C-alpha cells in the first residue's frame, strides 16, 4: 500500500508504523524470501533498536545494520495481538501465540 492509498483509506503511516512496533512486541515477525518454504522468524533481539517504516513493511536501524524488508505476521497471532492492544492489556508474546 502506498502512502496515497493509505491516506485514501484513512490510515496515517506514522500510526501504522507505531502499530507495527506495538504488534512486534506481541506477535512473531517473519521475513519472507522468494522461496515460500524459506520463512525466517525474527527474535526481539533482531528488531531491537529498529524503527518500522513503509507502513510496517520494513525495519531500519540507525546503527548501520542492514534494513530488514518483506516482513510478515501470521494471522492467527495478529488478531489476538490486536485485541490485546484494543483492551489496553499487554500479554506476553508467548500468551498471544498460545491463544
């Protein structure tokens, strides 16, 4: 989704990126590759110090690390994490994954 498309749908990309940051604390973030069988999960340490950009599609680092692109989240983790954020609660990543 481009910035223009996001604006037409009522999204502010700064808000989407903040939401991506919050969701990354509750759900496992994955990196997709050209081979659909090669999906890698990122640890919280992989994302530490990073800032989500491009509507949450990539993470950039100010310390010189290479940006991480092609990010994804499993739907079965996404929905419980969003519900937890709506309630204002902060379950652990393990609790969200388990549910």
